[in-house]
C-alpha cells in the first residue's frame, strides 16, 4: 500500500473512531410506553424543514428532536387512525431561495402536512406552493405577524404570539420599570431583520430609541457597538438576535461597558443553554429575557420529563422543543379529526376548528385556537413570560417587576 | 483616546490575525505557497480543545495539548499526504498544491462538524483571573493570553530562523527546492517542520481566541481569509510583518463599526484587500535585497 493510501485509511479510521465525540443535540428515541396495537397500513407522511446549518441551526435541532420524539411516542401508542406516522426531513438551511425546491420535494414525496421549523422568511417564500398543493403547513416557531396573511395564507398556520405582541409585552415592562429611552442592538440575519421592523415600530409608541445598532451575525467582537451604545446614554439596552455567539459577545461587551444599565433580550438566547457559557462569567446577571417556555406551567414540566426520558439526560428543555412538539400534535389532531389524509380541505377544516388547545409553552392559562380567519394560535399575551438571569449566567426565575396577563 | 477599551480590542484582534498571518508566512517561506488550511487548523484547535474538555472531561491543559497535537498532525498530513504527492506528480507546480490546500480547508471544516458537532462551543480559559481594570478599560484573561501568545510566537519564530539550522534552511528550501536538494539540504524535514510549527501556532491562536466568545466548525474559512490578508497587507519582508497587517485589519474591524456601522466592516476589509492587491501586492514590508 502506498503512503497516501495509508494516510487516507488512517484518517477514515480516526474519523470513525472519533465520531463518538459528536454532540449535535440529538439523542435516543422514545421507548414504547403502551401496549397499544402496532400501527399498520400506509404511513401518514409529515414533512419537516429542519435546518442543520444556517442561522436557524442554532435552534432548529431543538425543535426537530422533540418532533422526532413526538412521532415515536404517537407510533408507540398506536399511531393515528391506526396508521403509523413517518417524518420526511429536508433542510432549506434558513435560505428562502432554497424554500421552493425543498417544499416541492416534501410535497412530491407525499407529505400531507408540513412542519416548517426554519425561519419565517422561508415559509413566506413558499406560501404560493403550499396554497397550490393544499398542504396544511404549521410554522411552530415563527413569530412573523404577516406570515398567515392573505394572499396564499389559507393553509399556513403559526402557533405562538407574533412579534407585535412582543412590543406590547416589552412596552408594559419598560413602563413598569420607568424606562424612557433604549438602545437597540440586533444582528443582521434575515430572520432578525424581518422581526426587528415590527418590534421597533411597536417600541416607537412607548420609548425613544436613542441608538440603533446592527452588526453582522458572525461578528467576533462587539466592543465598538457597545461603546457607541454607551455614548448614547440609554436607560436600557435591548438586544435582538438569533442567539448563540452573537448574543453572548453582545452581553459580554455591554456588561463590561455598562454593568449597571438594564438589558433586555428577545430571541432564542434564553433557551440556548449551550450558549450561556460563551458569555463572560457574570455578564448575564440581571438580563431580562422573554420566552414562551415557563417551567412553572405543569404541562411544560410534564413534557420536559417525557422528552428527557426520550432524548437522554443531556436534553435541555427549550421552547423550541415545546413548539415543535405542539405543532406536531395539533397537525396530527387535525388529521385524526379529518378522518384520513385523502381530503386536504377536511384537514384544513379540522385545523380551523381547533379550539382551546392546551399547549406546552406559555403560562398555565395560555390556550391556542384557530378559525378560518385566525391562523395564529395564540389566544392571549400570556404565551409569553419575562425571566431574569442570575450571576451564574443561568436563568434565575421570573422577572418580578412585570408579567403579561392571560 | 477616549475609548481605551476599543484600543485593547484592536490589540487583541491584531495579535490573533497576526498569529494566523505568521503561520501563513512560515509555510510560504518553507514551501512557497499560501496554505489556506491555516484557518482550519485554528478552528480545529479551538474546537478540539473545547470538545475534549467538555465531552471527555479532560483538564484544560491536557485538552489544549491534545488539540495542539491534533492540529500539528493535521498540518503534517497536509504536507505529507496531500501537498507532497500532488507536487511530485505535477513537477513541483504550486497551483495544484494551492487548490489542494483550499480543498483541505473545506474537508477539515466538514469533518470538524461531523466529529465535534455543529453547535458553538465555549472556548477554554487558559488564564482564569478577574478582569483587570486598566485606564478604565476591561482586560480579560483571554485577552492577556492572546497578546502573550503573539509575543512569544513572534519572538520565538524570529529567533528560531536565525539560530537553528532548520530555521536558517527554511527560506532556501522555499525559494528553490530543487537547488536546495542539490545542495544536500534536508528539504522534506524542513518543510514538514514549517507545516507543523505553523499548524501549532494557528491552533494555539484559535484556542486563545475561542475563549473570547466560543468557536464553531464553520469559523475556519473566515479565519483563513483574515490570516491571509494579514500577511498580504503586512508583507513578507520581516517575520513581524504579519503583525502589522493584523493591526491594520483590527483597526478596520473596530473603528469602522464605531465611526460608521457594523455592517460596513466587511466592506472595509474588502476595500483594503483590493487596494493592496492592486497597488502593493507585496505588502507594506518587503524584503530588501542588496546587490
């Protein structure tokens, strides 16, 4: 054997040997928990757009793991209408341009419903395809208020409070905390760009934005932005990002520049436990963040136990996981109510008749309902809650100053 | 000088970019081409150290040593398993080797994602201290480590190429390998030494910089380009030239967002790169040859 071949063989062997180091957030599977008869017949195919690269990859695997666990759970309990549920997984990599090809592929493979876990901008791009194919598509993590609007919104659904509700919640928080002027720091990812506009419009009604900073999502240093914000002398700082390294760097830089100025965060960061360690020790102390996951909600705690049992002790509960799980369950409920998968109109009618669904996100009193003209599930603002971080860079509990009411 | 913190940030980034540029320069001098896999070595260093410490629960120092060994082996493999066979088949041409190392950069990136996962990992703190307050600025442990590493590396390489036989042979081998072989110089040993030292320096830089805000599998390409530009701007006339190039890049990275907007920093980097490619392709510090 020649030397290059020896090296290649060694490299492959090393790669295979070390692949056990991988930690992509996945895990095991739900073990059958009931003695229900095994589902038979043609599987009910559910499409899933799950990003493993791109901006959405920081949270998509969290939702995707819960969806996979939910499917395993349903199948272990007899399936839907006696038929097994099967996932078809594709990825748009958070790129709207790839949306049409990926969704068309899911539809051609026979998906009777789709969970669009990627960014809202991707789902917005494929609305005409969804409308034409008449495939109910739920965007469980999407918060773009216009996503379900016409045209081409008949088969598109979202679950949680849209970003316009965030404005109402934060304005209430600012008012309660006596904050009159804020500095705004956001990343430049397509997802955040699409969300920042409506949120800034909402903030314009309750506070003055004295500095508005936009930085590349791949930034490795945000000291310049933090210094500019300090010069603007805000009462508080609002950070909006896809989370991960960007938000960790932002809070590290802002904390060192202005340790006493209150900071608020909207985005994924509050549920990205892996990302908290990226921030400078202590820099997240007193950071107020909003999220849909409220671990004082007993339904959420139940789901956490279930998913931990299914996915292993490394599983960290996040609202993405709960949203993915809720999206799957609402979709499967609609298929069950429709009595099959042959009539897309019947599945849509069943979706539109969903009322009082008790989700695993939000506060305990939070409910989701749909009608033919209301395709956003949230029934009230209490799908959201405000929390704070402690000095150890982990969440310390609900923010005592203000909470949105049900 | 109102904003001392900005200047510390400039120095930290200059040191990081300069270290990557120094790694490029070692291979440029020893093998005569730009090894774009430098960015991948830096990424692998940071990612492997973080992963070894987190997943295998190794002590930080052991995780760092293991990551440096891995990066050194990877750099050696680049020379022995990729560049050398290709140059042997292409009669010593540099373009095929250049293409091969770019492919190597992407291959390492994908394998890193497979081995260590595609999540961002927190970097390892090599110096755990309370942040120092200097003139109102905040100086963290990772910042001190990056600056110290740059100082040690630049001084070390400068001394190595003057004092040791292998170091002195480095430029001869890179400039004209056939002539060096005719003279009986151990060209293979010199080249592989350059690759390994470059790989270890890049990996150490990646480890120290990762402590600032984490590291992920897809960082290699960006770091490869910044290190390359540090060398292009600084030039190759002095072993300290990449540090000058890194300083100019860092000034842009910090002050363009401060005076204009964070969205313009990439354009500023592109502009400075185009200016140097067009008007001063040999960089600011060039080698003076006395005739």
